[in-house]
C-alpha cells in the first residue's frame, strides 16, 4: 500500500493515475463507500508487521529468501508460482497466539485506510492450528475474536471465508473446517467457503458434491478460484459442479462468449482483481483485461484487491487500474452497490 515504508515504482505497463480522463478523482477517494469481497488475510498484512513478528518469534528464513524483497510483488511475475513465493514465509507466522491479534489488527487498519465499510477475509485457518499447536476449532474461534476486535473500532462489517487448498487432502480440509464451524455453533461471522491453489493440481472427485452439500446444509456462500491462469474449463466446472455463487479472478472466461453468457444467465459474480491479474502473469501486458468484456456482456463483477499488502496497493488503486483498463467511470460508481448485492455477509447496512 502507498503508506508503506517501501517505495513503489509505477505499475509497469499501466498508468494507474489516469482517473482524470475517466472520471473525477474524488470518486476513488471517498472513505466510506467501498466493500471488498476477495482478500486473503495474510496477503493484507503489511511487510513491516510481518518482519517484526518474524524477528520476535525467531522464525527461520529459508535460504535464498530475502524478506525485504520477496514479501512484495511490484512488477509482473513469470508465473503464479513466482507470485506466490511470499507465502513460503507468510505461512510460518504467527506462532504465538498474541501475535495473531497484531497481524489481524495491522491488516484491518490498512483496509480501513482504503475506505472499506465491509470486507470478506479469507483464511485456511488450518495452518494456524498447526503453527499454534491447537485444534482447528480453537484456531477458528481465536481468529474470529481477533478480526472482531480489530474491526469494531472502525465500525467495519466483515465476514470470514474458510479456504480449502486444491490437492489430495482438499476433502479432509473441508471436513475439518466444517467440523470446527459446527462445534462453534455455526457462527454468523463465517459466511462462505473457498477453493484456492494451483488450478493444475487435481482434487478428490467427491469435492464438488461436498461443497454443494455445505452450501445446502449451512447456507454458506461458495466462491471458487477458477480461470485465473488461462483454464476456462475450470470456470465452467466451478459453476456446474461446485454450484459457485462467485468466481475468484475468472480472467480466462473473457475469451469464451458462451461461458460469459452462462455467468450472466446464472448471475454468477466474478471477483476481478485487476492489479493481481497483471502481477501474477495471468494477463501479459499485450493482452487486454477481460473486465470490459464482462461489462459489455452483462457478467456481474466486483473489483477486489486480493493481496493488497503484497502489492503495496489497495482497493483505491485497483479501481484506478480498472479505469486504466478501459472500464467506464460509471461502473466504478456502481461498485459499492454491486459488492453489497453479491456479498455473503448478511444484513449489510
């Protein structure tokens, strides 16, 4: 984000300050009219907080990993794997329970500075249980308490999405998370479930049914990371098999008119992360972002920031990036209402 100590060079290939030719700059600076539906909690923690906690906890740094450089992504990466390298370190903290509150409060404070009135945060939760030597139920309970404590001073409404990672143990992860959710009495703060990770990695054949069952039994929203790295069939699978309410990224759908028609017809919202989509290498500089295709085909979408601390840019900058990609300013004006409509959080004011 821009108030970080590290300096941020201009975003390569895109002018994020072109808002004057698309609409009034004040449109993007209002502190009280934004909602973000796609933020990974650890990707929202400023590097300075991460480094402080790592030092205090005496966490070993992997050979060849330079935290001052490798915790942030300022220019496009050659692959999603390269983009995700910060998580080699981020998944190692916090080991101490008291540091979870510091981590969460730091992230929420940064989000507040971007003018967010409501936010949906994502966390696998299970890594916390492993790090802190507690049950998944205890880890989930503590995380909910920490987010609530951090958000209250700002009057920020929030919901937590439990993330499952693609792989052989996806179904086991989902079962563990839902068991913890049940044990806590199905807290209202848990609003959805998410499938994330490398889209080339297979998952158990029964996983889509388990996602649908969780949606039917508990009323949880379903969002699936799909089509981020060029596989449009993953978007179709997310809609048809997982009964997804929203699609994370979905950039590959832009090149498939039939798929865009399905998304529009089924009212499946795409969580578009303009800056992230460029930084991951999912969209090379010479390729147009499908954002305008979504807009023209009536595909519902919300602009989100994904990993704002990793990018050192928040939702304000993602709005600017969307304008630079050609989205009309009127679509930015509609974003707050659209985010409220497709949010999994109940009773948004």
